[in-house]
C-alpha cells in the first residue's frame, strides 16, 4: 500500500528500510525522502516504523 503518494513510497519500502537498519522516523525519512513534501504520510509512516521496530526487538529477544 502506498503511504507517501508524493514520493511513491510504500509500506514495504518503509519495512525494508527498518529491516536494513533504520531505527527511527528520521532515519527512514533521510533514506527514502519520506514526508518531505506535504507531510500527510508522517503519522502512518511513524506507526509502521514503530510496529516494525517493536517486532524486530521482540524477535531479537526471543533469539537471545
């Protein structure tokens, strides 16, 4: 699903950025140029990033 229509960024693009090491909205924004146009995508993008980081931390805790 498209999260940022201005830049054509999907939820998968955001998830991939987190999987590749981005840990915050700021880092994802810098990598993908997310939320730099109209900003309407920021709340949804933040929610996706938060969910992905939480899931990553949970997986790491289980593996440890």
